[in-house]
């Protein structure tokens, strides 16, 4: 029997990831098999989960994925002792319009799977009011069950006592309270946490988090609060068509934003993936059927990418006969130029005419529903693709033929249509699933 639990909070930035990693590592250290998931479209946290558990983590998303897809993805937890789903933003935060199976809120996943919620509450600047917030979250939606709370960043024993008493009066279990502890703070940059693969000490950082949390939180009580869960392996797989039989995938610090379930789905469908590093001046495998440039941080490496002649010439040669697709950062590199935060323009590959700038910084964030006006690798014209966009670049020019009509989650048409020219296509959104 597997135990299921969701880690959530009233808002972002209160310690969900740290608690998830700490619990996962603490239970793994006790000999338990722990499977993590990430609710929502975050492509960074699953890599941290994998370090903590030794098992690959994937995203589950109620706006982009239907119930069958979610059931298939979570069925990987069948052989685990405990599954932990880390939420995104606040427990009920999603979009206004329902998507494939919900609004994208963590609460959708908790209710759908029957897993109780452990709330991380940061009572900084308050005391008893923290109990009112927890009680409001507990009572807001029938079908979402609150297991209890973990307090984070408590200022003193007196502060902790005030909050604990109020929570107990509200009949809400308190599993523990964490004082401030800078040593387990995970480093961040403009798109979220610095990626796990870029942090040499991430294993020891997670070990310290597990030690610290185990010292201040009753991890046995948290485990007992998890719901028994005995799923059957899902009969149907993901509704994902690989972009080709042999895929040349850019993979390094500049190109790393790939949803794990997409790569797994491509391989499950029989595709072979060969990786290459544009930062190391490597070219895509010329024998591949398609070249795929995912998102990442090209703006941090624009000068190097512009100077890497072997990568550029190899990509241009590939695009003479084979399809090349870029997502977000990959789309920018397929463009004509990228202006960095200091205002310096770097020449990109020129397969598309896109010009972007980080000097004129503007956040673009949200779910996207695209109806393709023309084919792109793996998908025919007319396909409806669900994805997510998150970047800070500004479009200076997007002169090529639009790839799709793109709507946000409210149904409004947006300007980031993607582009196509010759064998090259690109989108600002990261693909999550195709509508069935």
C-alpha cells in the first residue's frame, strides 16, 4: 500500500520545496521508496526531487492534462512506499477558466487523487492570524482534506507558542515548527531556483535540510497523516507524439527546460534521443530526423552561443533538409538576434527573423492554448497544444509567418504566435500536452 500526500501553502516562497526535499530524503534515509511529483508547470523542481529520492519526478497539471494523462503519470508511484506531490503557488491558485481537467490549482490534484494536504505556513509578521488563514484554506473547498501544518521561519519560542495554540484551538494539527535557517536556503535566479544540475553541493544541502526538518518536525506523524493509495497502473499512455524517430536534443546550462514526461513519452513511443551541447560548440547529429532546442537561459550565455561557429554552422546545415524547433529560449536562439540585459546585441542563428531583448525586460507568464496554423515537428496543422510560457524577454520583431493562433487561459489572443520559416519553427510556450 502506498501513502499519498500533498505539500502546499497559502502562497509562493514559504518553503514548500525545502520541506518536500527534506521529507523525501528523511524517509529515503529510513529505507522507504519515495516518489515525488510537481503540481503545475514548473520544470526546475522535478530535478531536485530526483536528487532527493533517487527516482525521476514528473509534472502533473490539471489545466494542461486530462485525468487519463494524470493517472498514467502518477501510476509510477504504484511501487513506492510514499508519494509526495509538491504544489505550486498557493493551494487554490489557478486560472479563471477550467482547462483539460481543472484550473491548474494544486487543490485539483489533491482532490482528484484523494491525497491530504500538509500546509507550510510562514507566520512572519503575524501570530494567531496564521491559524485563521489555515482554517480558511481547510474549509474553502469540500473534497480537499487538510492533514495539518508545518510552521516555517518562526521568530522565537514565544511566537511559536502563540501560533500553535491558535491552530490547536482551530482543531488543526501542527507537525512542527522550523526556525530560520539560512544554510538550507536554495539559491534563486530570475526564472526560479538555480537548477539542481548547476549546484555541486545540492546533495549535501538536501541532507542538511532532512536533518534540520527531522529535528523540528514529527516526520513520523506526517507520514501517518498520508492517505492510503492503491492505484492501478494506467492502461493508456500519454497523448504525446514524438517529433521524430531520432531526435537531436540541445542539452546544457543554456538549454535545460524540458518537462521530464515529454522525454519519457518520446522514448516510450520508440524515439531515440541524442543530446548535444551548443555551449560546448557541438552540432546536432546530422543523421537525426529532427533537432529540438528547449528553453533555458540563453540570455546568460548569448556571447558564447554567438561565437560558437561549429554549433551555428552545424545547425544551419541541419535545417537545410531537416526540421528544427525551438521552445522559448531555443526559439530566441533560432532568431536573428538577442539583446542581453546590458543592452548588447548578440547575433543568433538567423533561421528565423525573431529579435528579442532582455534590456527591455518584461515578464510573460501563463498557460497557453495554441491552434497550429501549420505543422510543427510531431504535430499537424489544426492540432491544439497546451503549454506554459514564462520568460522576461521582449519581442522587438517577429517577422516570419505565424505558427499558431495562441490564446491565454482566459481565451484572449496573445501576440506570441510563434514563427515558421523553411524547416524552422519556434514557440514561446513550452509544450505540455496535446488535446485529445
